[in-house]
C-alpha cells in the first residue's frame, strides 16, 4: 500500500470515529486528495467533496478568494490557503472542516517558491489556520503525491 493510500485510509477511519465530514479545496494537487480518499469504501458518508481550484480565476469565482490576495501576497501563501478553507466551508454547510492546499510544484516557479506549498484548514466555528511546507520530492507528480499526503495527514490531525 502506498503512503498516499495509507494516509487516506487513516483519515477515513478518523472521520468515521469522530463522525466528522470534510471538504477540500485543492490547487496544486488537482483533485488527488479527494480522489485518494474516494478510493476508501464507505467514504461517501464523510467526504463532502473537493473544489479543484487550479487557476486563480477559479479561486476567486468559486470560493470567493479576494483578488487582492491573489495579487499580494500571491496565490501560494498562507492567506490564500486560509481563504480557500473559509470559502469551502462556507459553501459546504454539511462539512465540519475544510482542508486546502496551494503551491508551486515546478518547474518554472518563482524564485524561492519552487516546491513550496501551504496547507490551510478551518473547523466550523473556528478561525482558519495554515502551515507552510517545502516539498522534498523530485518531479511534479512526486510532489503532488507528497502534497496530497501532507493534506490528508493534516486533516487527520485536525479531525476528532
């Protein structure tokens, strides 16, 4: 079993134990987080869905991220990760928590942002929060998988 599958199964068990529902907003992972979790039988009771907001226009139109945040500090930032969480949670009333990811997987990332991602989250009734991660994997697909594991792991830590 891959690390991604293991993280998905662990989160599924935690969601079931706590009877919690989760929604995601994914940029750099392109839906991989939700797809990985959807591979767990019975997860439909706890997975509300995922907004795949790969482009900045989708972030602003679908999840109401302020365009000013996209301009400064930029789409790969704590502020945007947290705004994505707030937007996803607001638009998904059945969810107890929203977990998000935005990042630069390379190549062609801005200086200092290659391999950087932010995982954001918000629980119902709480303020959003985020963490900055530097991905260690080489190559775009490997970085997507590493980021997806980080999102599932963070969700596991938050839920319950």
